């Protein structure tokens, strides 16, 4: 069995984020996934996953595919504003701050 590539690991994380947002209306879920990834992942991580998505096929959750395809989603994300902006550390977004 071969070791997971970095792209495989990124896809696993993105699919986990999609699992979290699955209970929201689809457009809000797509926006939430997009905004979470942009806020908390490095640009290099995002670009690696975006480049690998076409080859990942059905392994990539459809919500992840939509969240990372093209323009920023226009729907409002269901996550709180403090969570969308990591600069608002300690503003109620997480107990980790």
C-alpha cells in the first residue's frame, strides 16, 4: 500500500469540512467550505488541492468541488463572522484562541 500524498491529505481534510457543512442548505455549505479553507489554509495548500481536484474525481465531495471552483460563492456562510476572520481571535469563534 502506498503512502498518502499531500494532495490526498488535503482532500481528506476538505472532505471532512464538507461533512461538517452537509447539514446546511447547499449554497450556505459551499460558501462555508470556501470561506473556511481560504481563512485557515495557506495559499499553497489551497492551490495544491485546486490543481489536484480534476484528477480526484468522485473522491472529492461535490461540495468541495463547488467551493473551490471559480469565483467566491455569493451565499452567506453559516459560520460566525469571528470564525471567518482569523484576525478576530478571541471574539467567540473558538475556545482554541
